[in-house]
C-alpha cells in the first residue's frame, strides 16, 4: 500500500473559476470546512478571461426587462432543450447575484444616472450584460478572491489559522473522485510542481472544472480545459447530458496562426460592429432563420437605427444567437467570399470614433495591436468560428446541483449540463456560475452536515489504484520516446502526438458542420487513440513534468470527445450548436429527447474502481435516450402559441 497524505474536509470544490469560488464561499458561510483545489494558479481560471459581461435582467438600461423576458430569451437561444427549471432559477436569481458582487467590492461600469450599466448581446432582447469594460471576468474573479481572503481573515481571528475553514490548493490536479460504495468519499490529486500525491477526504465534492475546448484544434480555451470534470463524473458513475452541443463562437482570431482561435468578444457586435464578406456585403441579413424573422431588422438602416432607438426598431442580425452567426460565417467562407486568411471581416472602425473604441473595447484594441499588428480603430478585424463552450455536461438536479445517481457529488458552471439547452447566449455563463455555484455550495454543505458522524471512509485500495493509474505513463511498454525500440515490446506513444491527432480529428470530423460518415470515422479514430493512449509514455520524473500531465489529461479528453461524437451521431437533426449537413433542419420530435452518456451500463451496475484502474484507458461510452421533462404550463404561457408551434413536439402541444 502506498503512503499518501490525507486531509479531512467537509466539502471539496474542484475548480477555482467563478462557479468553484462561489460554491466554496457559500459552503464555508454555511459552516462547512471547505477546500478548493485548482489546476493552475489561484485566480487564473477561464472565468478571468470573460470579457463581455454578466447577463442579469436588472432593467437598468431598459425598464422593459425582467426575469420572464430573460427566461424566454434563454429558452429561445437553447432552442427549447434547456432544463427549463434551471433557466427559470437562473433568470430569477441572476440580478441578486450581481448586486451581491457589488456588496463584496465589485465595481461595474455605470449608466449616466449611476446605475450598473448593461450592454447588448446576441439573443438578449434588452441591454442586459453588466460589465466592466471588456474585462468583466477579471473583476468577477478579483471580487470572489477578495471575499475568500476576507473569510480567511475572519477565521484567523477566531482560530489563529487562516486556512482552518477555507483553504485553496493551487496548481494541483484531481485525477479521481473517490467513493465508498455509491457515495462520494473524497478526491485523489497530485501537485503539479512536485508530483506528490495526496487525498482530500470529504463526503461532498463539487465539480466546477469548466470546459472541454482543448480537444479541438481551433479553440478560445486555454490549456486547462481538458474536460477533467466531465471525465471525473463519468468515472464516478454519473451520466453526462447532451454532449453533442458544443458552441463554436463565431468570432475568433484567424491570423496569425499562433493566435488562431483566440476570442474576439461579442461586445464588438453588441456595441455596433458589423460583419462583412470580401465583397463588402453585410451578409447576416441573408441568414435570418424563420424562427427569428419577426425579431430582427430586414435592412441595414433599420438595424442601425436600433442602436439609438431599440423600442421602435428591430435589432441587426449580427446579434443573432452564436450558432446562427457561426454557421453564416462558415457558409460565406465556403462560398469563396471569405477574408484573405479564411475568415470574414468584423468592422468597428467605420462605426465608432477611435476614442470610443479604445474606451469600450480596450482589451480587443490591445489584443489585435499586439498579436496581429492590426489597429481596430482604423481597419477591420479578420474573424472566424472557434470552439468556445460546451453546453453538454454533468446531468444535475436543477434546484440542488446534485449530480444524478452519485450521492455527495455536485456540479456547477460550464461542467454542468442542461441550463443552456442546445446553445448558450453570451453573458449567460457568468450568471450561471454565480447562481448555480451558490446553489451547489448550499446543498453540498447541507449534505455534508446531514451525514454528521457517518462520513464515508476512503478505501486504501482505491487510493492505491488511483496512484497506479497516475503512474502508468512512467512504465509504458517499450522504450521511452526518443530511445531505441526494445525487441518485441510495443513502442510507447508520445502524448503530444496523440493530443494533436485528437484535436485534428475532432476539428475535422466532429466540428461545426457534421456528417454521419465523418463522425463514424471519428469514433474509429477515437477507439484507436484510446488504445494508443494506454501506451502514452513519458521520460523523466514526477517533478514538474508537462508531458506526464498531458498523458493523464488524455484519458479525460478521449472520454469527453467520444461522448461528443457518439451523441452527435445519434441526434439526427440540427439544433443550436449541433449542425448536421445530412439532417439540416430542427426536428420538433427531437425536443423531447435528451441523450445521456455513461461509462457503465446502468442495468449492469458500476464498473468496480479496481477494474477501471487496471484498464489501459477506460471506455467505451454507452449512450441512452431519455424523455425530457414537460415544461411547466405557467412558463409555457410566457410564449405566444405561434412561437411554441415552431419548437414543441406535436404531442406536447396537445398536452
Ligand atoms: P472555469 O473558470 O473554467 O474554471 C475551472 C477551474 O477548474 C479552474 O480553476 C481550473 O484550474 C480547474 N480545474 C480544471 N480541471 C481540474 C482538475 N482536474 N483538478 C483541479 N482543478 C481543475 N461567459 C460569459 O458569460 N460572458 C463573457 O463575457 C464570456 N467571455 C468569455 C471569454 C473567453 C475568452 C472565454 C474562453 C470564455 C468566456 N465566457 C464568457 C465563458 C465563461 O468565461 C466560462 O464559461 C466560465 O468562466 C466557466 O467558469 P467555470 O467556473 O465553470 O470554470
């Protein structure tokens, strides 16, 4: 048996982005001793990169806004596949979560009369995004960190120890959620710098690990987003919901190659930026789908008037939901009307004075100046779709954020599925993190307190299995990469090569436009990569060894990618972030269907931890269908009947 240091906590939160920090604050405030663990430095989560703002129906800029309008927009954006109760809670609670941030020290941009300013974004009927220039995520994280430090100072006063009730373990990666029978008992992790293993024992674990973008070649996501939380949940026996829905943000940088995929915030369009093709045409007017026809301007003049007089004009189609804009850009490029580097043009330079651009979009100004030598106050940007966000995720109970089927496991933020349906509206992620991060903290703390003296013990064998699994890349078959091949042994695989092949396959075969044959090819490729990943070998030792870290992350990326590919192949329609060339329209009957991915057959019971640890790299994924829960009648009553007819299945309309 290996000797691994253990610490006891009530709640462990995996991830220190907006969702993780909000959950940790809440759990600690409710009396739970709480540990937060994150892969990178404290404060450097994806949330810090969020630019445009937090969507909350505060009605500060247009008093017509309220939670009902926000709920409607969110459901329309998600093409009615949203877990409707989550969308309801989100719309109702988001304003309180934003105001709460101000009481904790956040400083949002103001309107002329001193209220929190709100900006326009795609799919939102009214100006709704509370923001701090285009650096909103930074302010959000700074505020939550400050709150954590304040709580630690309180604890120090009382106990003499800053970390007695709330501790952050930074630059540590969790590789397994541990279980005692059905229930969660803790988490197994390693320190990235030293390679040392440790266990955090806790009856409640909140997964808040963010997205999966690093499985795709062109992405706005940073190195951390390897789908770890999704995989941890699968391995612990929880299902993932609707993983086919991956959001390709319409505007990523396309040039130079070293920065391809980096995000160009939607605020550029929210503040007046327009999209043009190589012929100078504002092409989005040609791509307004029928379901949105009545809500969007039909001429440039009307679209432009909307910025000044939104009550008497319709919004420009550049502000359609992201899936629509991304598909339109893709189609223009394919038709040969793209920009020199394979994107289209996004122009603010002819729309606003240079001074206003520098004030309202400071990060974009610097990003283009420094990375592409483009002055956006004088010339158009070149942009194209980039993998940005995953709508699919851990299947959770709407009110409690509890992961289905695994007592003690909770999930919040991007890693949780359901809230955004088939497509997320911009700004709805930051509000999602705060609303459901808080809820996860409440319920994880309550659950842990409820167990009192009967905490599930951590099993030594499970810890040893997790340690052996993590060490496997050091003893991959055959010689280490770069060494001569030993006679008879299968050569080890280079984790970087496997990662590149995975990213290329996902980009080319399960990307923005999908086809049956290509997805079948992707699944074959993924099966091959899964076997080869079992032989991913690394040189050197456990002290800061990025090759080893990547070899461990591969398991997660492969699991998640297989979920995406399997679900995408199964769903024979186009909806939100999932576009099938061979099934180009939305099919109302599919609205009733959720796709669940599991690592184990629910009928056969869970794979024992030992067996999963022994397997080279676990898989394959089992896919099942379930019927979506009927939308509550009072929420349906918020929509016109003519609109519901476009979305709901026939039998739902009768019901
Ligand atoms: P994250 O903030 O992604 O944090 C995940 C945490 O989990 C990190 O601390 C990471 O280290 C940790 N972690 C991951 N794996 C492990 C592991 N195995 N062990 C331990 N720790 C782990 N949304 C909006 O609403 N408005 C915007 O304006 C906006 N702009 C964006 C701009 C960019 C460039 C990007 C990339 C995204 C943007 N988004 C925006 C989306 C939004 O930022 C993310 O969806 C959101 O921040 C995710 O937050 P989270 O708390 O779920 O996870």
